[in-house]
C-alpha cells in the first residue's frame, strides 16, 4: 500500500460521512437479510404440468407463498392457468410435495393451491394499503427450488392498474404495486415483502426494464383468497353494462354535491341493467348508497353479497336525478 493510500484510509476511518454511509449500508443489508430469512422458508418453487394424451407434461414454472401450515399456497393465476393443472412444489430445504389447484381467479390473477403437508412455515400477510412510495420492499421467489431468489428495491408507484381477462370478461386489477425490485424468471407468484417480512403483494408481471408489478394484499384480495380457499371460486355480481367516467352536468353537480359519475355506453340486452331500465347515456351516481365516480368504484361493489338482492341505483338522465331498482345476477 502506498503512503497516499494509507493516508486516505486513515482519513476515511475518521470521516463522519464515510462512517455514516457504512452504517447505513449495514442497516440496509441487515434489513434485507432479515426479511429474506423470514420469508424464504414460506416461498416454494412450482413446476406445473398439464394432462395430454401422452400423460402429464411440463407446462411452466413459478413461485408460491405458504398461506397456512396445513398446505394452502397462494400464487398467481397465470402460473397455473389452464384445465387440470397440477405439479410439484419444492421448499428451500428441498422438501417436495405434489400440489393440486383448489381455485383460480384470473380477474385478480390469484390462485390457491394445496399440498398434502403439515407443519409448513406460513407467511405473515401484511396490508398494502399502508405502503408508501419510496418504502423498502423485497421480492422473494423460488424459481429453482432450493436457494430461492431475493431482490430489494423500493415502491416506485402505487395505484397502478393491470388489465385482466377471463374468457370474454375483462376487468382492471386496482391498486397494483410498482417496484424497482427486479423480478427474475420464475418469480411470478412469489412474495413482495415489507421491511419486517410481511407479505404485502404477490409478484405478477414485469412493467418494463427494471420495474415489476405485484397484486396487493389488502382487504379485497384477502376476501378473494378466502373465497378460493373455501369454495374454489370467486362469486361476482353482474349488471350488464359498459361505461366510462364522465363529468356531471352543472345542475346535477349542484344537486348531489359531486362532480363525476359513470356514463352508460352500452346495455347488454336481457341483462339486469336492461331489466331495471338503464339506458345508454344514463349517468350512474351511486349504487346501494355507495358513490360511483369511476368504473373502478363500480367494479369494487360487484361482490357476491349483491347477487340476487334488489339495490337502488341513482342515475342522472336528461338533467334529472332518478332512482331505479336493480337486481344483480352472478357473473358467469
């Protein structure tokens, strides 16, 4: 070592800025490694197979998160999409089990699987509604079946939307988390964890170079997960309209104290909306007492509890505010 290098090392060792940088780096590393240690035992590798005339053949791979000690797993629906998808689930300690698909919900890109095992290390679920832009998150997957994969980054955006489709039905997944924690191949279905190891999202897609998206774990998705675990499917209400957000006429704004609603663009013949008397160009203001300002607001209300129940729908038509009675059907 030269005298100059030695002198620089000596100066660095007493430089408060350098010491603070080292401490910050150590704190960051400790956080990421602690999260990895907590979450990795709860993340499994999936090797998916499908049935053919020649027997079962490989159909893809991904990751999943252990929901319960008795073998329920959570993953992305697209990882196990298709009929009769089964396969093998492998933990980071090498333990391997056969899994079966209990239920999938392509409209939220979530699926629940089951393995015949007990005593698994279940992940702790958090609440994505508490996340803030800039907050540290760690993406944990298991693309290879043993060591696992860990990348760290920050929440770069909240409230993103992700289109989803099931057959002819399209829907928007709301409040998707965008992060710059790199998603490696095979990480779909893995965990996005906060700085104390709570799973706040399910990694689902790439959003561009260096950006990934995760379906949030929140009240709505917990309900979906519970429905998949209990009945293998998610029941949603159906009105039978196509629409979009639109500002309200000034007179209606003054009357109801709101600026926007959802304009009905099309009504499906024979649908609950058609039977209730909804027409194209009607402006939906609220449903069952809940304000409707966007298509997302309407989507969030279309839960199983509304099916077969008559609910009031307040609309604006030709400058007048009217109330219709509508009975949602089940989305098939």
